[in-house]
C-alpha cells in the first residue's frame, strides 16, 4: 500500500504540487476578500457613528463661512456704490 502511494506520488508529484499551490492561492484570495470586507464594514460603521455629527459640524462651518462672505459682499457693494457716487458727483446724467 505504501509502495503504491509512493509510486503514484512520484508519477504525479507535479499534479500534487499544483493542487496544493491552487489551494493556497484560493485561501489567500479568500483571506484578502475577508480582510477587505472587514475594512469596508469598519468604514461604514465609523461613518454611521461619526458621520452625522461630522456632517452637521461641517455644515455649520460652511454656514458661518457663507455668512461672512455675504457680509463682505454687502460691505463691498456699499463701498462700490459710494465710490461710484463720489466719482460721478459732478457729472451730468
């Protein structure tokens, strides 16, 4: 029995090595897919727990920036009107 196995292994050692390598490659692919899925799930969980709070904070910051820009725009428009009034004061309309 052992002699038959040794004989078969000598004749088919390339096939055995190929099958072992293929099993290792499939295992590595499965491990990579599992690692990617865990990483993705971690990101989703993080976004679910922190995302809403983070988004609200960013929106408030954007609202503040928009308010400042609107104030600057109003001030600049008033200055422009004043400059135009001064420059056109003595000219006929």
